[in-house]
C-alpha cells in the first residue's frame, strides 16, 4: 500500500487538510459543490474503511480458528481494484484504454447495488448494497482524476492516523457533512449543528439496552452521537455487540442522503444501522430490508424534523390531527413511537410553539402535554442553524411519555449573538447543565405551571420574565401570524358589511 512518507497525521487540522486535498481533485473533476462531491467521496471512503476493517476481522478469526466470510469477493474488494498494486487494477491499467472506468461503472457499482439480492445476504451485505443504491455511475470526469482520488483515499489508513491525539478517521465526516449544509448547497435540511446534537444526547442520556430512533435521520448525526455517548458505558463484549447491532434505528426519505447516513454510521463503527428508506409520514417504503425486526415502540427518540415542510393529504390521513405542517405531524409520530417511560429530545421551530390559530397545532400540543411530561424547553438563539443554511428560530423540547405535564422548566439562550464565525458552543450550556438536575431558577431559567399554559391556548413559547426588554421582541414569524389572523378578521368583517348592503 502507498505510504504517507512514513508520516502520521497527528491532528484534526492535518486530517481535514488532507481530506480537503481530495475534495479539490473532486471539484476539478466535475464534482463542483459539496452536494456532488460528498456522496462521491462517501462510497469510496466507505469501501476503503470496510476493506481495512474486514481484513482485521479475518486476521482475528484466523487467530482463534474461527470462520470468516467477507462481504465482498474478488475483484470488488478495495485492495483488488483501487490500490495501485492491486491485481485487478494492474490488469485493467494494462488493458484497453478506458477499461478502468468501464469496470467501475459497468461492473463494480452494479455488482455492489445487487448484493442485497444474493441468497442468504448478510446484514452487512445489505448495508453495502444500500450504500450504493443511488449510484448508477461515478461522476468523476476522467480516469486519471479517479485514480488520483483513489490513491489519496487509500493512504487514509487508520494505521496512519494518530488516535491518541484525535478521533478516528470517521470523525472527519463531520466537516464534510457540514459542507453539505452550508448556504446555497441546499443541504441544510439534512444537517443539525453538532453542538446541538451533543447537548441533546447528553440531556437524554441513553443507556445500553435502550433502543434509539430518529424518524428523519438525515445523515445520521443523532444516531452517531448517541453511539459515541453510549460507547463510554460499555462494560462487556455483549454490551458492545448490542450497541453495534441492535440499538440504532432511523428513517430517511431522500435518495441522496439515505446512503450517506448508512455509510456515516458504519464509519462510526455501527455494524448494523437499521435505516428504513421511505417517507415516514406517508408510510411509502422504498426499501425496508434493514429495518426488519424493528420494535414497534422505542425507548429514546432524538430528532430534528424538517423546518417549514408541507405535507399532502396522503400523509395527513395517517394522523389524528390533520395539518400540512411537517413538524406537527412528526411531533405526533414521535409521541406515538415512544414506549411508556420513553424519552425524547426534539428540535422545534418556534412557530410550532406559539401558534394557536390552527386547530391541529393546538391539538398536537395538548396531546403532548396530556400524554407526556414536557419537562424542559431550551430557547436557542436565532441563527443557530445559519451555517446549515436555515434561519429559523428554534427550541429544544425534552419530554418523557406516560404522565401529564404539571409544569415546564424553561432555559433561555435567545439573547446570544450567533454568527458564522462564532457558532453556538458547548460552553454556553455550562449553566444549563448545572441548573438542570434541580430545574432551578435563574436570570435565564424559570417555571410555568400547566394551568397558565392551558389559559394561553397552549402557547408554549419561551418568554423570559427576568429579561428587561427595550422593544418589541416578537419574531418576524409571529408578526406574520398576527397579520394573517387580522387579515382574516378584516375579510370576515367586509363580507358581513357587504351582506348588510353597506
């Protein structure tokens, strides 16, 4: 295998710089934006790490005299066709001009897509197959560029990454996925800032043996972070096996993002990510083979439903309270997906919290407060999702199913000034975590009894009673809602006046 000049990558910065070099080749080869080059890099990095992992598993099995069946056979293993001295690559490069590209597009990718259809296909083979479900052919423009990319990816061996100073190579994916979410990349709907995810996982604190679910998992950020959190709690080999194979479940609709989620989770060491491909809200399934055996209800839900989405009648018919608002339907789905005693952390657009002019919004919030203990709402600063391409004002809701809400404890971070260069930081939650066990009051925190919320027609927006305001603090969305309500009233008044002949 090629060497990194006998030099280890010893910092996250040097690893990111190395990955940037690969992305630069991607960009010059016709994969201009992150939405183009991240999926392409995904399948290559996935095969690279899979091959290295299976090579080590084969060695371990041999050492103890056990059988080992690799997921891929010759000539589809990375070491065969992608490595410069691999037998298949040597054969192809000595053959006819263009033979290498023909092999990748006409043989390798189709074979990997069909892997799940093999009789007796293993769970890992099904995952491999689904990672390639959206790739008909490589988008890299020339054979030379493709070979350059493969050579650089091949150098990214775990042996070359100094794990005493940094996370394993899979962590570099964080930066790549964020690129998909940057403004004008149109990928923000799939990406939640990692600081937000880390806070939510820490609050919910999933334990070994609990099953974790994300009904709109995007690139798999919540499931990956939950794995990292839970991994610290493993004590036995059985714990590790449970975590890697029977813990993480999700659903994702987008064809582009679904294979990236699978690859991301496998790179994070989750051997069997149980991701269902299809529309969660309509139930329309594209592929459910990885979700077979999933429980009907889940212990933990961690999720960020899409902001501002609109659903048609086919989705609404499946829910008790009908609305086109995606987040409201997802909130109903989440409540119904929890076991009694199950816990949820969910990101919610502020409009869902304060809107009382649409029946389904009020009914859904009443369902939430009647069936669950909504014990905490964190009001996030505006622009938290700015780097992910979204400008919505958001909140974090934490609740437990099985007992009604008696009061909500609020924590307010809305005054923080978040910019692209100064994103939300974990340190800004230090006081929150200090106060959370007792749900204590402070300048940023307070409690609101359920009677007060019911009197406000289930408006659960955070309004900090301790903050002195020098002006109108209403958000543009609140003002638009007020204008819409007043416009309706004016229309009704005009109709009545016309009926009276005025």
